C-alpha cells in the first residue's frame, strides 16, 4: 500500500511539473486586464485560480494551456468540469477568472 501511494504521489508530482509549463503565472498586467471584467481582481486571486486549476484539473489529465481555448469558451468548460473535479463555487470562480484572463493575454505572454 505504501509503495502504491508513493507511486501515485510521484505521478501526481510529474503531472504537476509538466502542467506548470502550460499555465503561466499571472502578473500585474493580467490582474489589470481581469479587473476590467471583475473589478478588484488581484494577482493573488489569479494565482490562486492557477493553483486550483493545476491541482484539481491536473489530478485527472494534463490541463490545456489557457490559450488553447478561446476566452469566451472557458466559463462553459469550467462549469462542466466543476463538480467532477470537486470545485466549490468560490474555487470555480477563481479558476474561471484565471483561465479567461490568461486566454486573453497578449501573444508571447
């Protein structure tokens, strides 16, 4: 049993390590862009959304890069996956803000 748990933990860490390259960390410009749609959004909130995205979505599959899906499509995708991935309403909103914001980031970001 201990070996199985160790193998699962190692696999989860490997997925998370790969996933971090797919999910850029938000910065001040991203928070400013998010605040246009959601006033008061902070870098910390967006980063929390990123962490939730990688942790919950990455526990079952390699999460796509935010830019792989049009910004306007992310809310529907997040809503469809929220229950399956164990996101409560607050976490769902944070993930959605992160994904929509980062999907709309300028190229090269």
